[in-house]
C-alpha cells in the first residue's frame, strides 16, 4: 500500500517538475520536443509556457492538497475564525 501511495505522489510531482522545465525553456525561447512542429518561435514559446504553467500548477497543487488533507485528518491544521 505504501508503494502505491508513493507512486500516487511521485507521478504528479514529476508532472510539476516537467512543467517547471517547460516554463524555464519558454522563458529562454527554447522549444522542447513536443512543440518543435510550430514554425514561429514566439508562438511555440507561448504555447509551451502555457502548457508548462498548467502542468506545474496541477502537479504542485495535487501534492499540496494531499499534504493539506493528510494534516487535516491528523488534526495538525488550525481553524481560523474570522
């Protein structure tokens, strides 16, 4: 069971890492493998950056949500009343 739980956390984490790599490459105007079919460097960089942002936010958000729910179950999260 622990191996399955570890895989559930590692796969979205790797997506987040790949998204950060795509963001970095688009910042320096380098097109990666799936986006080399686009002729315009600016359009490829914009599409690559958008896809990288979605992957990074999704991967980091999944791992953060998992940690938040785990801490909420064990009572480590404080409730803030406003």
